[in-house]
C-alpha cells in the first residue's frame, strides 16, 4: 500500500472515531476536488467510497479559515442564510440590490424542500432547481453544507448518488468527453457505476450539482448544441450540461444549479422546475449566530472566552441599532470579514503566523472573486472572449477610482448620479455595456450599500436632500480600494499611459531590430539616427516618468500618514474597532472636520508586501517588483525626513502599523534608525499593538537602542508585557507608569533586568499595584544588574517591608543614582533605614519620600541623615516635603506638579491630608529663623501653590492625568 493510501486510511479511521471535521464556510465560488486512486482496503461499495472521499474533500479548510483556530464542524459552524422560493415571473424583479429585501413575503425554505415533488412534477423526470443570488450571499457555502450533510446521511437521503461539479473546472476543459468520462475524471470510483448508465430509471436516485453556472458558456439553441441521450457519447462539457438540463440525457436525474443574478436567464424557463433565491442574513439574530460560531471557537481558557462573549454582545448591540455594519452583514461574506478583523484585533497570538489587516482584506477579495472574470454573458449567442478581463481589475478601475476620488475629497457617501458618472463612465461599445450590466447586477451591491445612521438615511451632501446616498459596505473597504487603485498605477496621467504603450511597442519590435532600423533610416539620416539612438530614447523617457510616478506614490503615502489635521484622531486600529463595534458612551472628540482616512496610506504599504502581491496576482491585479522597489526607495526617504519632527503618540502608533503591514525588515530598520524615542503615552494598548511594536523593533540590529520608550497610561497588563519583551530589550529608559501591572508582572521585569541582552538604565513603575510581594521580587535583580541608574516605585504599595528589602538590596548594587519611593505608606523607621543605605551607597544622590506618613521628627531626622557627617562626606538629597530642614526645598515645584497631575487616580482624601501637612511644615519652617524679605516671599509663594492645589482637590476638579517622569 502506498503512503498516500495509508494516509487516506488513517483519515478515514479518524473520521469514524471522532466524527469531527473542519468545514469551510467561506463564499468562494467553485469546488476543486482532486482524484484519489482506490485502495483494496476500502469498502467494496463504490457509493460508500464516494461518500467518504467527497466528505473529506469538501471538509478541506482553506488557509484563510485556519486563523480562527480550533476545529470546525458542520453542526457548529454553519448558519443557514435566508432562502426564498420564487415564481418564474418574479425572478426578473429581484435583479435589484438584495439589500432591499427586508421582510420576506414567503417563508424561508431549505434546499431539501426544493426537491420535494410539486403539482407540476412529471413522473419519471427529475427536478431542475436553479439557486441564484448576488456575490457574497452564500451560494457556495449552502452547496458545501448540502454535500457534507448528504455524505453524513442527514439530508436528501432519497438520492443514492450526489455528484458535485465546479463549472469553473468544466469551463476550462478543452477536450470532448462523455458524461461518464466527466464523472470519472473527478470521481474515479464511479467510472462504471450503473446509476449513470442510462438504463431503466436508475438515474432517478442521482443528483447533479453544478456550482457557478455563470462560468460556462451554455447555449440551448438546437442549431448550436446537438441533442444527446447517451452517457457514453463524447461531447464538449457545455453540451453535456445542456442536455442534462434539457432532460435529454438521464431525464430521471435531478439537478441543482447555482448561479449569479446576471446569468439567471441563461437557462430557459422551460428547463427550470423551481427557482430559489439566497438572500443572505436578513436579521441580526442570524448574524449573531454566525458570530457565535466563529468567535466562540477561541482557545486559551476562560479569559479569552469571556472576551469573545463581550465582543459578540457589542456587535449585537451595534447591529440592533440598524447601523451601517448591519447593512453590510446582510451578506455572509461581510460577516466573515467582521469576524476575521475582530479576531486579528483581539486574539493576536505571537506564536501564530504573521497576519496583517491588508492581508485580511486581500484574502477576503480572493475568497469572493478568485478566478472570477468579466465575460460577456448577456445572451447565449455571444461567445466568451478568448482572454476575458479580470473582474477584480474591473472593480479597481471603477469602484477603485470612486474610492480614490472620495478619499481625495474627504467624502464617504455618493449620490446615484455620481455612481452613474463614475461607474457608467463613457461606455460606447455593446461589449462595454454588457460588461457594465453584469457588473451592476452581480458586484455593485457587494461593495456599496445605502447609507444609514441610526436607521435613517444620511443627510445628502451639496444640498441634495431628497437623493439616496450610497457608501462602501465597510469604511475600510473604500480606503483599501483607493490604495489598490493607486498602487496598481491606475491613476496615471495620459502622458504616462502613452509612454507605457510606446515602450511596450518598441519592446515588441526589438525582436526584429534590423527591420525597424531599415524602416526608420528611410526617413532619418543614419548618422543622426545613430547619434540620438532613437530606439533607446523612449524607454529612457518611460523609465524617467515611471520613476517620478512611483516617487509621487511614496510622497502621497508619507503626506497622508503625517497629516496635521489627523494628528489628534485615535490610532487606526482603534478606528477600525469602533467601525465594527460602534461607539458606546460619549463620542471621542475629533479635532478635524470629516472622517480621517488614515488607513489609506497603511493599505498602500501593505499592498507592497510580497504575500499580498501573490494573492492579487491570482485576482488579475499585478504589481511588478520594479514598481515595489521604486516606491520603497522613495518611501524610506520621505519617512526618515518626516520622523525628524516630533510626532503625536497616535501618529507614531500609525507609523508602527504601517511598518508592520509593510513587512519589509530592511526598510523598517532603516526608518527606525532615525528614531530615538517612542512615546505612546495614553495609547490604549492591546495585544495586537504590543505585538506590532515588538515585531517592528525586532527588525533592528541588536546594537540598536532607544533612548526612551514611554508606555505610560497605556492600560498594560501582564500578558501584554510578555508580548513586549523583545521591544524592551531595545530601550535604555523604560516608562511603564500608570498601568495595571501587578505582582506577577514583577517576575517578568526582574528577568528583564537580569537579561544580559537588555540595558535598562531607567525603570519607572509609578502607579502600578506591585505591592510588597511584587516589589520584593523585582528587587531580586539588583545584586546582578549593574545598568539601572533610576528606579521609580512611587505609589506601588511598597510598604515598610518593601522599603527595608530595598535598603538591604542597595548594598549589592553600585550603579543606582536616583530612587523614587514616594506615596508608599512608608513609616519613619523604614524611611530612616532606606536613607542610611542610600548615604552609604557610592552613587545615589536623590531619594523621593514625600506623601508617606512620616512624622515631623522623622522628616527632620531624614534631612539630618542626608547631610554629610564630615566635610569629605557625600550628601543625599531627601525629598520628604516641600521644605528641607527649615528652608524651602529646591524641588517643591516638581512635587506639587506630581500631585496635581496624579490627583485623579490617587486617594483624594489622603492627598488632601498630606497637603495640609505641607502647610504645617511651611508654617514651622517660617518660625525657625529670622527670614529676609526674599525668603518670606518665597515661603508665601510655595504656600500659595500648596493652597491652590488643595483648593483644586476640594472642588473635585482635577486636571486629566498625563503622567510624570520621576
């Protein structure tokens, strides 16, 4: 037995034991089955062999589905779309947008019910069922589930044999073949099965499934397609299918045909028993069931499951509000895109393969338009072109231009007149009109939907108050198509297009250079011809103009990335999430009018990645490597120049996302070489953003180090720290203030300080609940770490035990210069022990101890302990209050600044008590000595600052916390 046979037997055994399979629910058109040879160990019954092999083939999980993790099964993953039976006369009226189908007038039916006998059924003749729908409504998904259920014996059990075909495969066959040959090519085990012999009425137990009929040129005219009733007669595949539908060939057999709306009339009405339309998900409950089947498959324990449930609840609330997302999720394809995007945003796994947002959108288009061409298809007497144009390329040239113009003009909605202008264009020939009609019927509603806002139409722009307006089904799709339109070079000028044509013509003529020289030499003297070298003139001109065009693309990317008016918007990943989950609570303040298009340049960068270019090549959209090289070279220059200016945290996060989507380590390293500080303060960090930051910094050499990485007020957790570990090794000053890091995070931070590859000089952990246990764990690194010079543990719950542990560890660490343990509930004894240890330390010069419950005597003692005992001793500055001894502290202003900027997150009552203590300290200091006028004024100034801060707290009106570097 060959190894292939052994693997197949193992698969069959696993199927019998577990009954768990992975099922693809994507809406790609066509099925591609491979033929396996039979094995002597398999059951003798060809029908049982057929069921098991078809079950395995149709259970294949495409790469795009594997990102969701877990094992999928038909029972848990499939959600039935709305299927409505239509009368023959009704089919012409449903060629409009499927989004307009709201409440069905007839009850939903199943595919199994469509094969039940009707009043018009003729004994001895099988039923022909035509199942049609727009792109993305779920035709292929329904057929896939039907085939799997038949194999498992759950539906259509009165058919002994079900034979599925891909019309895309049949349409590519150039040789003639009989019906039995066509079956045996795909299913060798059925080569001589009697059900396909045509004898008697055995074929009544056979069901043929032809998926994607629009990809075949079926001609039902008698003069063009000869009649055939012999299953063994060799004919073109299209003729065989036509005779099956005519009931000339195997009239007892039943047939299920799926097709797009534009091809609905290719099968004459007299050959169709029943029409049924797939209308997608017409209510939020079906959509929610789909989201449950996808997002609840997450592994990783209860935490991930809880997050998935929360995401689904937010999604459901957004759908119930009749949001724009609800209009998009009418199509199951957009439900898939929504789930894939949310999985990318919330369930990023560092061990999983790299995934990008651009890759998700590119895969989404490949799943829906892979292999799709824009044929003529208007009538049966029109032949298909020898080289039909790519449907996706047609989308880019029409809707891509619309999207690009919208991004350029900062517009998201378009009127019907504008759609007619951009989509209709200047069509002249009959062929262009036929292609346009097919595009409008099948594809236009896939990308565009009527605009809604809270269940109402959006107000029209430019004074058109009564006109319906249309938007892209999901906002990011407009930016993706606009980016694709630019990167493909479809926005070239007329001169650039002409130069390209001339260059191509000369390139073709170069095969016969001598003939071309002879022709041109008749008109131009040979000596002048040799001087100017006319043959090379046009290619050089083309190269010059082409390079300028690629440079303008890079310049556009950089300009869009660093738009001043977009600098205060939330970063792009948060914007994508809000577009899916909606905005709950107050809307974020926007500092610019209109919606920002910050994904647009990021998508342009992502489309240059090799993996996305491969997928686009399959869609008929080719991006040449020379184009990528020219854009990349220019982009690097512009990014380096822009990054010489300080960037807001949101803009910097967007830049990191661009570099991540670009997936070019060399360019990333060159761009980051000009950055010495990454300030992401107040950015809502997520696992994905942490992974993006680490991935981008991992492209730099080991010698590259940031002066500072500021991640204060970023809602970091312990799990995020693990994702950020590679990034931490590239920084000298690490600011992790105002996050949610607990004692368990100190284990990781301790290991970071002990890592020989890291060179942390300053570690700031203010306002993290480390507690005494966590602090003690962190301090275990001090004896072996010699790089740390500044350590801030302010308001971390250190306590007396932590302070004493710190005093003990300081004796084994010689490099520390400054220590901040303010607001840690440290008493007099522990504070004195810590100051004594600092005084004996060879390098510490400042200790922060303010906002601790120190007595007046304790503070005076601390000040005395900090003063050198002898003239050759070393002074340690102790910041315990706004005064030092009887004089004003030099650092009184920074102390008050820390209090003001952190009052919103600290215990207000305790801070007020400490401020009142400061007032008593000032009063005591004022009374200790005869002061000059200048000193009295200085005391007065500090006192006014303390009282102002106290008054602010009493009014319960603190400023927003922004973090302080202490």
